């Protein structure tokens, strides 16, 4: 299976948080977001994790819609 490299970016003030992940490992990305949100040493909180989780969900929905439209157009 061909894994596509993806990324989520959050700009927060003067900081930029970049999370890179392979397609299919979104569950690991969510774990990493939770781990970062619970780390009090960085300026990444639960709201930030929720924002990126929402972005991830939207991208997965778009990907699913694309796959479904491909299947219906080839049927």
C-alpha cells in the first residue's frame, strides 16, 4: 500500500506547530495531539488539539467523499 505523507499545521502567535503523518496513521496523530496538549512545557493546549482534530476530520471526510465519487463514476 502506498502511504501518502500529510501534515497538519497550526499557527499560534509566533509559534508554528507542524504535525506530519502517513495516511492511515491518523489514530497515532490523535494520540500525539493529546500528548502534546497534556504537556505543560509547551504552548499547545486542548483547544489547539481540538482545532487540529477538526481539521483532520474534515480532510478525512473530503477523502472519503472523493473515494465514493470515484466508485460511483466507475460503476
